[in-house]
C-alpha cells in the first residue's frame, strides 16, 4: 500500500495542472480501491456550494453541473462534519440527494473524506460501489492520505486562478483568493510577477570520468573567475544603494569562491578523475549535508547561498549563459527562495516588491528589503511559483497577504490604500520635530530598533529620541570570525556618536534560536529553547568581556551608552552577567581608560522573567520587554513558522496581562520599562502601552511617525480606560477589532493597516 501510495503521489506531483491531477486521482484511486466510481467535489466559496469537478464512473456531463449546498446531500454532510462518512447503502441515508444527470442511482456503497487546507474544507473525495458493503479501513486511510495531498494542489489552483469554471465565471478572475505568508518588510506592492529560478539544475549532474584533467581545471577556473566578476559587478551596481554592512554579503560570496573547502576541494575531485560539473555537485552536496543537519533557520539560509554559487559556476561550465533578463517596471520578484544575489539583479528603479515561498523575517533578503524600503512577504508556502510568471500581483507587506490575479475590486481597494498611505506619509512628516506627548501632557519617548549602519541616517532624520535597541549580532553575522575588540569599538562608537547625547541601547550578542554565526554553528533539536542569548555569552565569558569592553570604550566622552542583556530567565544569570560587566569596567579603569559605568537593563522575553520582574528590576536600571519572543514563548508559537503564523499575535490577552505584570513589578522599585518588540510599532497596541504606563517605545523607523500620531491624539486617561476594557476581553480578535475601531472613531483609520 505504501509503495502504491508513493507512486500515486509522484504522478500527481508531476501533473501539469489541477485538471490533470484530478483526472489522475480519480482514475488511479478507482483502480487501487477497486471501486466503481471515484469523484472529486470542490468548494465554490462564492456560491457556498460543492461542485463535481472530476469523476471516473459517473456520467461525464455531470461535471460542473452537480452542485450541492453546504450541508446538502452526502457530500455536504462530509464537508459540514469535516470527517469521513462510510455507508453501505447511501440511498437509504436521510440526507441522500439524487441527481439524474449523474447516473449514480445504481451505486450503494459510499465513502467520502474531506479535503482540508488550513482548517477549511476545500473539497470532498468520494468513492462508490454497486454492492451494499462498507469500504475497509485500508481504503479509508488511502483516501484520507490522498485528500491531504490534494489539498495543497487545490490551494495552488485557487491562488493562480486554475479553477476556471468552478463558479461558472471562467473569465471573471474572482476564483482567486488571497494567500497568507509572513510580513517581511512593510508596504504594499502592486505589480507584475517575475519568477526567479536557478540558473542550472546542479542536482541532475551525473558523475563522468574526466578525459583531460588540465583542460577541465582550466574550464573550472574560468567559471570561478566569471562568477567572481559577476559578484563584483553586482556589488558595484548596489554600491550607492546599500551601506558597507549589506554589501559585505558579496564579499562573503567572493571569499567562498576562493576558499579551500569550496574551490580547492572541487579541484581535488577533478584531479581524482571526476569531470568539473560532477566534482562541483559533489562539493555542493557535501556542504548541504553538513548544513542540513543543523536545525537553525539562519544556517539553512546560508545553504541556499552555497547552492546559488554552485548554480552560477555550473552555468558557466555548461557554456549556456542566459541572456540578461528584462525586468518590467514595478517588478515583484517571486521565487521558491529569493536570495540576496537575485534581489541585486533587478534594477532598483524597477523593483517594487518581493515574495518568497521560503524564508522568514530574519532572512537576508527580508533584511535587505527593509533597508531598501521594498515591501516583502516571506514564507508564502501556498504560492504556485511555476504557474504565475507574468501575472498581476498585490503583496501586502503589512499583513503578509498575497493576491494573485486580483479581482478589479480588490485591486482598486489596494490602489486606494496606496494613495492613502502616500498622503498619510506626507502628512506624518509634519510630526517629525513635534514632541511625543499625549494630550494631557504625558511624554512617551520614541526610539528606533536597528542593527544596520544604513539605518542611522534615516533614524536621525525621523525625529527619534535615540536608539532603543541596537542588535549587535549583525556585525558578527557578516564576518567569517568573531570581530575583535577594536572592530567592535569602531562600530559601537559610530552608533553612539551619531546620536549623542541621545541614549543608545546596545544589546549584547544575541545569537542562537533563529540566528547563528556561520563560524560558530549550534546544532540543537529545539534551538528556541536551547543555547541562545545570554546563555551562550555566559558560557563564553571571553566573548562577553570583549564586547562589553568595546561598548564601554566606545562611550568614552559620550556617556550615552545603555547595555541590554537578552534572554535572561533567572536572577542568577543576571548576577553572573553583572559581575562580568563590573569586571570589564574595572579592567578598563586599570588600563587608564576614563570610562563611566553605563546603565544596564534586562530584556523581559521569557515567561520566567515576567514572574521575576520585581527581583530583576531591583538589580538593574531599566527593563525592556521584547514582545517578539515573549509572545512566541507565552503562546508556544514559532513566529517563523508559516503554518502557525495566524496564532501569533502580541495582542493576545495572556501577553497583555504578562506585560502589565512586568510594569507593575518595576513600578514598585521605581524602574522604567520600555517595549522594543514589533508590538511597539503597532499603532493599535500603542494605545494599550500608553495605558499601562510604558515609559518608552522602540520600533522600526518606518513606524515611528504613525505611533507618534496615536500618542499625540490620545490622553493617558483615555488610554487607561481602553486598557481596562481590553482586560475584560478573552480573545485576540475581539481586542484587535476593538482597538482598530477606536482608531477609526478617533479619525486615525489610516493607521489600522500598520498593525497585524
């Protein structure tokens, strides 16, 4: 049965379109189960019906004509209950519905299973027999398995408009639906899809005995040099668009091409007798094997960089370089996994959006998209990449929604939103130099989260009162080794000097989980609950001390440094970290450096820290709530997993109550509390944060003006009243709807979109 099922799934996976896939399924399942009929009914959401779309055994003219309303007939029962229905005499069932056009009056045995995708019943798979007998358990299991396989194909077809005829409006385009990914970079992109695909299929390359080793190595060296030139040209094209930190990625590519583990090993394999393409494939596979054994998302993305280089080298080896591709105005780049080099190939004036099937908000391409101000959607797992090249698309970087071939009404609404957003952005510019104060005089400091040197200039120009979170891990990520104290000192000094005398909060190295260093691999079964954040740096005090000394030295004469400790889950961890900080301080004084002890804070991002907030605040100068991880841990939702993305929302009642407990605990010790997660940049959430008495908010620079508008149009008293109402609500949807309605009534409806 397993072999049969595997072969059937392979046949379905290579089908050219949904119609062919359905035909294969009904024909093959009818044979395998030895049924007399196999049929597929698909949901027509516009008309709330289930339509016969493929059959082997019923009358062919019934396809598209047999329609059952929700709960109508046996198919409707299966859909309504979302569970299998196995009957030995279907006509005797009280919900049986007979259609003369189908010719099914002679069939008694009935087995129907729901086709479910993301909790929605998108269809029903049915088999029937003449005899009055139940289908056995193996038959039912096979049907359930095939229904699960079919669900993804149906979702792809809905997105790409490949279900023409389902609603009797084949040319309307209304059969397409929005699919949900993850917000990668804010904004709305309306344009034409340009699918990016690998330059060469390196997996298909066989081993082949080399005839002339010298010639083969010459060809390989020429291919390597050609790719180096491509990388240099791409970096040059982006020289004025990206700062040094982001351009360093192309330097990493060039270093990889010179490395012994990549180029040298491949040459050795050629010398051992394999031809250059085969030797290259073996090298790539060796790297893949090592990296694929690692659970960390960041390292998996680095595997794609190696694959990308391999494909480029192979392209030259095959002497089949493709001509330069034409990118139309308002290009939306789409692919299974968009890489930084793919992004760089599109002229910046033509690129308006990015959509990637794989990846997360922490992917390099998402980081680059934010730096370039390009809307991006990541983790769009239902995207049928192979069938949508050239199609019109809307990518909503705020919500993560993607509309392929959008109906005219949807397109016009998004065009209106883009116009509204443009007008709103221009209006918000006037707030830049105005204070962030409520109408009853409460000042709420607004800071910016960053980790890119490119963000410093726009941050200074935004009216931000400082940097509330500088992610120091980025300089570590773009290097092939740990940066030394002098290197770190230079980076931190630039940041501190750019904002002096305004405060700058430098977070100590926070890697692990979904962030890792290529030269310091961490392989764990559950990285988010493993060795990360302060746990790593406490285990490696030599790394921690170097970083702390660099931070303190960078602040000499400026004295605007604040140090933030991530992933603190226990008072003992804080005690050990503070001891090392004081050790570094003492060492610098002994060296004659005129340092000032900076303020030290703790990130509240794990549940244990919430309950120990009082003990922690007694020992530090401030607390900063990291809502991204706190939400993830409280709700047990991986925020980078597209399958559970809808469950991740910082406005969940549990998150709000946890934050309120932190604020109240810190208030006892008269210590300020800031919020530095994505929640701080959500205009709806800002109302609650003001009501809680949060002292400062830190967010992406693009969100700052919107949040300032909310603060300036509210009183603290009104925010506290709204918070009291919200604390009585029991589900996140009620809370978000209530807050969005509050913004609408206050004349701030244009800000609603900036939330989830």
